[in-house]
C-alpha cells in the first residue's frame, strides 16, 4: 500500500455526503485534498472544517473550463496529483414513459461523461505518480429499483468504464477501480427534489433488515474502501461492493433443518 500522508487527492462532489467523508479520511491521514462542487457555501464549509490541507474549488464538472480549473488547482495545491475520486453524482427517478430527454442527458453528463473527461485531464498527472482513479458506482446495479432506470444505467456505465479504462491505462501505470456503495444517508434524494431530509432518513433506515449486517452504512465506511483501492498497488479493474450485504438479495424466508 502506498503511504497516505504524501498523497494529493481530488474529490469531486466533496461538499457533502460520501465525498465529504472521503475528503475527511484523507485529511486525517495527512494528505492534501482538493474538493469541488457547484455550491460554494457547501465546499467552503467542508474546507474550513477540515483545515488548510483541504482546498475548495467551485466547479461544475459538466463544464469544461471548470473541469480544467479544478484539475489545475488540485495539481497546484498538492504539488502533483495521485488520486482522482470521481464521486459527484445526481439522481433522477421516474418510470420509463415519464422520462424526458433533458434530465436524462444531464444525468449522463454528470454521472458518466464528466468523470470520463476528468479522467482524460488527470491522466498525464496521474501517470507521473503511478496514480489511481476511483469511480463511485451504486447498489442500483445489484438490486433493481423500479423507477430508477436512468440512475442505474449511469452506474452500470461506470462499472464498464472501470474495466475498460483499467485495461487502457495500466500501461501508463494508472489503476482504475470502482466502489459500489449500498444505502448511505446523504442529501442526494433531497437535492434531487425527491424526499425531505426526514423522509430520506426514514426510507433508508427502513431498508436495514434487507442488509445481511442489519443496518445502513456510513460515509466513513465507503471512504475506507475507496482508500484501499486508491493505495493498493496491484489492484485494478476491481468493482468492490461496500453495502453491508444489501446487494446479496437477502431473503429471510428460510427453512432450517432440525436434523
Ligand atoms: N447515498 C447513497 O446511498 C449512495 C449509494 C450509492 C452510490 N452513491 C453515489 O455516491 C456519490 C455521492 O453521493 P452522495 O450520496 O454522497 O450524495 P450528495 O451528498 O448529494 O453528494 C453529491 C455531491 O455531488 C455534487 N455534484 C453534483 N453535481 C455536480 C456537478 N455537476 N459538479 C460538481 N459537483 C456536483 C453535489 O454538490 P453540488 O450540488 O453543490 O454541486 C454534492 O455535494 C454519487 O455518485 C452517488 O450516486 C450514493
């Protein structure tokens, strides 16, 4: 494993939720971290809380100029770039006959295309360090949620990208991996206008019994898996489920032998 304290890490969507948890893990480990997001207040609050080794850069990753500025800022802040964590993501819900073209294009731009273009921008910097890219997938590729086809399709694309880019970038000494989180209480449903904070909490906790481990996860637990893939030097093309067993499709209707 590479040491953590010398790393320069760029986390997209680091102003909340899982991205904030990842930024915190790297700051606590002594690394330099650049976070980006569209809402200045959110990223500033995280950077202020985490201290000077965390730089906040306002950037919309669907915008080319913003992507370039975020990568340049991360390279300057860290003196190099070791890890891109492509975490920023949005959610769209709706049955197939209700989905409109613009929101579909938008979610593919944010969840898939922006991460691909950022990967291209980061490639020369990561190649110099033997660096790593981590995509954040989703339980939606393991469990089929009716009405979530758009979101699930973007996450399926990330798993495919992980394998193809791992093959493509290996010769540049860049590793590409994907973490597939289960249910984590964040503001993603609220931002999508789907549920209030209280409704999100109720919905996620109601899924606890579907987990082999009986509970939903935390941002920190996802961050730990991200960090393993970022620093483990012989792992590439891996898709790591971090979901408390939600993806197993646990069925509690068991018949136990008394023999
Ligand atoms: N929560 C879960 O249960 C769960 C499970 C599996 C996977 N995930 C994935 O985990 C990742 C993080 O989500 P989260 O749950 O932590 O939700 P979150 O708290 O809403 O975080 C998503 C972050 O992405 C940022 N973002 C969205 N669009 C962006 C854009 N165009 N440019 C820059 N930043 C952008 C948002 O900030 P701004 O709005 O300020 O830009 C926000 O801070 C996502 O990829 C999500 O799909 C979540």
